[in-house]
C-alpha cells in the first residue's frame, strides 16, 4: 500500500511539474509574440 501511495504521489508531482513547464513555455512564447 505504501509503495502504491508513493507511486501516486510521485506521479502527481511529475505531472504538476510538466504542466507548470508547459504553462511557462506558453506564457513566455505569448509574451515574446506580443513584444
């Protein structure tokens, strides 16, 4: 059970980091386009 929870937690953390990186790239590209 503990290993399963650790896998779920690590998956959520990795997913959150990927989403944050994608959002940052989109915002940076949008800002560059506006400039």
